[in-house]
C-alpha cells in the first residue's frame, strides 16, 4: 500500500480478536493509551461486540482515557 501511495499503518493491538472479556479489554486500552502518548498515536482494532463496547465505555470514563483522544484510523494515517 505504501509503495502505491495509499496510507497504511500497523495495528498495535487487537482488543477482542480472541474473545477477550471486559477487564482484559480495559487493560489493553490502558496499554494502548500509554503507547499512544509516547508514539503520537497507535492503531487499535476492535469489533462491535456488546462486551467490547461496554468495556470501551467504562474505560472512557476513567483517568487514563483523559490523556488520549479516540479518533478514526484516518487521523493516525494522515498524521504520518
């Protein structure tokens, strides 16, 4: 993709690809937020499972979520 001029990036983390539950997803989000602060953004992949959305909502209300901005993948790709 890069050779053709198409924006591309590496997925840092797949939140729920192995059916992870809420506590694990929230821990993964903490790790992704830490990395995003240090690297000016990361790409995180998730599915629209009810448990994933609930974990994302709960995590977004916590302190660590305040240090990052959730954005579409295009925001990270355009910043490169």
